[in-house]
């Protein structure tokens, strides 16, 4: 049986690890620089 303290610490660590993961994945896949139209004329 795992102690309640260890369960709580594991939950907190999982939350910290997960924070920003979705945003970071989007940045990796799409990048942060917007597309610029080049040579319009």
C-alpha cells in the first residue's frame, strides 16, 4: 500500500510535468513565427 503522502506528491509532480505540454507540442509542430506573404507585386 502506498502512503497518501507519496500519492499526493506523485499527483503534484505529474501536474507540473504536464503543464504547458499542449502549448509546447503546438509550438513544435507549427512553430511560433507567423507566415509572411513574400513578393506581393
